[in-house]
C-alpha cells in the first residue's frame, strides 16, 4: 500500500462478510465502493457476487494509483472525483 491508502483491518473483513450476506440472493447488482482506497472491499465483493458491476471511487489520486494496480477486470471501474 502506498500513501493515501489505509491498510485493511479485521473490520474490513466484517464489512465484506455482511455485504456478501446481504447480496446472497440478489441478481444483477450494481456496487458502489466510495472512498475505495486499495479497492479491497469492492474487489472482494465483486469476486463473490456473480454479474456484479462495481464502481470504486476515491478523492485521492494516490489511492487511485494503488487501486489501478489491483483492478484487472474490465467490468470494474475506478472514478476519481475532484472537488
């Protein structure tokens, strides 16, 4: 991880687990991961939810650099929001 990105913690796993429980019976999901940082939450959920469309957004271009390293699937998108 580089500057501008928080290291995932145990709470991050809990967020992903709860999201997966909620999405278990959903079809054709659109997932928005705000303040995505490394993208670990959005990517973890997307890897387990079939046909999910994932958009990850962050204000930090530093975080965006780390996120682009992890995004290898063209179905996932990163958006940088500038004020």
